[in-house]
C-alpha cells in the first residue's frame, strides 16, 4: 500500500466515530448554546434600566450564541444532529423561531443549494453570485466594480 493510501485509511478510521450523531453530545451542545443565550437575554432586559450601552455590549456575545443556534439548525436540516429525522426537524423548527428562519422552507431551499452549487446553469438559490466571463464583460464598468467588490474576500468573509 502506498503512503497516501495508508494516510487515507488512517484518516477514515479516525473520522468514523464522527459519522453518526451522538444524542448526548447534541443535547449538551443545545444546553450550552441556548442556556447562555437565554441568560444573556435576561441580563440585557435587567440592564436596560441602566441605559442602552450595556445592552448593546451584551448583544455581541448574544449574537454569537444565536449564530451558534443557527449552526445547530443547519445540522438538523442535514439530519446530522440527532438519529431521527423527526427529532432533527422539530429541534430545527424551534430554533428557527429564535433565528427568525422558517426551518422547513430553509431546509428545502438549502437542499436545492447543495444540489446545484457550482452549476452555473442552475444558479439562484442560496448561491454566491457567480458570473461567467461573458456575463462579467457584458456589465458596465461600474457593474464590474460592484461585482469585484462583492466577490472580494474582505467582503465575502467579513
């Protein structure tokens, strides 16, 4: 066996334990995400009497926990958070209320996104705008500049 094949086999064996959801870990992740978010909401509500600045400062970590909840919702949409699809769907729906993302609609459009990603003939759902060279050249100079700014890593990842 070649070194690359041995490395691939070792990597596959290492990653095998992450192939199936772990319900205990999933529940722990929900608790350590939703718990602090609820606690931050309560502290924000109480500190509102002291002005908006303390609330705005607490909004930053609260937003981080809300993004983390969306990531859990994303994993539920892929059926990767719990063993049963029904459990994934109901947890995703509850989280969708908090993230203001209708879970069932998002799950369907996200599946379309995965099935068409990179196919320029089927773009439009959940995609990052991607133009062909011909489409890019057909744009005005201002349109090209807007596209280049939009596609710049500082904008895309910022």
